C-alpha cells in the first residue's frame, strides 16, 4: 500500500481523475468540485467527431473521495436531453421558419457528456 503525505497528514491510495467535459459545463462543474474541497487544474482541449471545444480537468484526490467527484461530474457535466424546435425551410422561397412558431415537430437533442479516466497516482508532491 502506497502512502502519501499531504497537508501534514498521511493519506492512502491517491488517484488522478482526468475528466473531459464540454466547455459549456466547465463553470458549474468547477464550482461544485471546489465547493466540496477538490483541487483541480484545467486544460483546454479539442476533440471528438465535431471537434468541439472541451476542457480537461485534472483532479488529484484520495481514493475514498473518487466516487463523490464522479457524482458531481455526472450531475454538472453529464449527458442530458433538451427539447429544441425543429427548423423547417421553404426551399423554393429561401425562407427558414422556426418549427415552434409554425407548428413544426419539436425534436430532442443530447448535450453535454463527461469522459473520466481514473489513474493510480504513484506520487504526488505539493510545494
């Protein structure tokens, strides 16, 4: 069992979470994590099929706090479905209409999402 000295007390089994989240979810996720005492580092990143802007959060924590960090990330940055109006276009006139105003069928869209990599931390030093 590996032990680390952190903040004057000995801790067991440190973990590093690498959470890739949407840039739109960054503020809420960071606020919720820091409110509960998690320390994190943010790195800008881009990826995925649509090359959307994302943020990678590096979160160093003890093993017993990993589950709660994942719950926070799921709540603040997890996938969710929103209803949006379906845009319809009149091709012949070149006019576009919002479905909500012309009686079109609303559609649902999935937004957000969080990918978390969980690693054992061999060593963590804080100066």
